[in-house]
C-alpha cells in the first residue's frame, strides 16, 4: 500500500488533490481512498488530506501517520507544523516552492539521515500561469506522478477531465503536464 499525506491551507485544493489521486488510481484498476482531516477551519487555516493506493482492498480507515509521500502545498507550514512527523525513511517529499530544500531551512544533514527524496516545484506559479488562480494542488499532482510513478500521467489527466468543466480541465491539464516535465527533469538530475 502506498500512503500519501497532503498538507496545505484551506482554499488550496488539499482535499480535491487527494480525491484526484484516488480517482486516477481507480482508472488504473486499483483500490484507493481519499479523505480530509479538518474541523470547522476557515480559509487559510492548516488542512490535511490523506490518500491510500493499493492493488488490493483497503480496510484501514485512520489518518495516514507514516506516509510514503508527503505533499506540502504551502511552504509557510514548514516551520509552523511538524510536517515530517511519521514520514518514513526513503519517502518522497514534494514541496510547492521555487526554492530548494536548503533555502527553505531544511537541514540537509537531517534529510540525508532519512534519505528523503525532496523535490520542489513552483506549483503556485504554474497554476497562475495556466489556470489563472494560485491553487497549487493540480501541478503538485503532476510532480507526484513524475517522481513516484505510483499513478500514471494519463490516469491523472483523465481524472482532471472528469472533475472539471472542459475549459477549466484544459488549463489544469496544461499545468499538470508542465509540472510533470519539470519534476521528471529534477528526478533525472538528482539521479533518483
């Protein structure tokens, strides 16, 4: 089972991102679940969502405590919330930022001990460029597909096309494709 935890703020599409991952997995004939963890938070408050993907039925119903991938939609949360709590060694970490891990204040020694594969993608800028709104969830999903290969890009594109009206879907698909290309290059450069 592959487990994903997504951190962001209300209004950034955290819950929709988890749902899109689950739908993409369904399109590949796999089992998946997606669900949020929040109370009555308002726009801008920290929010989490979870997604599990497996080739067999998923019976777990609790939050993802030990994710294989961590998607951080808002880098301002890095030093406000313990985002790395429970993250397994050798996990994938995707961060919405134009800056690298060191510039974000993530100790390379600490990250090297756990062997995290950290990829930063300027998802907010990609969303502004293609969609016209600063919602980083869909571009980060493109990066997730490129880095982890847990879901395929065609399945993700199909999920986007099903969720959004045609004109909005087309813009989101452009954003996801560019993020996929960027993350693929970063992964190649890192030798991952």
